[in-house]
């Protein structure tokens, strides 16, 4: 009986090491094949991937960005199509908690029906010195919205929103 338990434990440990070895370490300047490796782990929707494949000649090569939120925690920006992004929370130590994020205030401002996650159409986005996420989106021809979010335990928390002239946003990719 004891050799069976020992073999079972040894088998489980080997499986854990194999699974851990399959997680790509590279998070910057990704290629299309590296994006495919990350998709196996993060599992974003097929519709997003189809959009990226249609627009990839206009996108950065991997269309995937990892923004550090904390120790081994990331906000992953997944490029889907022209100025369309999905945001995901990813923790290196536990990929099971990886999830698509929803920005309810952004969705409400753009009259988007409630869903499990937000498809963000933005001119740009960025982080400020406090690691707050700023999403800049177009509300009308000349008016842009800036939505500011802070992350707590991997969840976006709405901080503020304001309207700004789009001309102030178009030529910058920096958060205020």
C-alpha cells in the first residue's frame, strides 16, 4: 500500500513541474507565436483573437502587454482589433485566478450592455505614478472620457471620470 501512495505523490509532483514549465516567462516585445503560447494560459475569447488576426498588420507584433500590479501580479492588455482591448488579471503563482475584467463605469458611459467582461474601445490607456489605470475613450467627435481605476486584490475599483477635449488625448499615450 505504501509504494502506491509514494508513486501517486511522485506522479502528482511531476505533473506540477511539467505544468509550471509550460508557462512562458517572456512578457515584453512578444511575437505572434509567443502570443499564441500565452493564449493557451490566459484563454481570452475566440472573438477577440479573430479580431486581432484580422487587424494584426496594424497592431504591435504580439498585441499583448503585461503591466505590473504587484509582486507577480499583472494587468494584461489583450489587443483584439482596431483600438479594442480586453483586460485580464493574471497572477504568476496561481493562473487559476486569471480572469477577464469588467469596468462597469466605462460600459455605462458608452451604453454597453452588461456582460461578464468589458470590451474597451480606447484611444489609449496608461498608468500614472500611483499605478492607477487611465482609459481614454471617445465620447463624441471632440469629447473624450478619461476613466481612472485602481486595483485591489486584482479587481478594478472606479476612482474618477472626467471629460477632456480629444485633441489633448490623441497625441499622447501618457496618463496625467
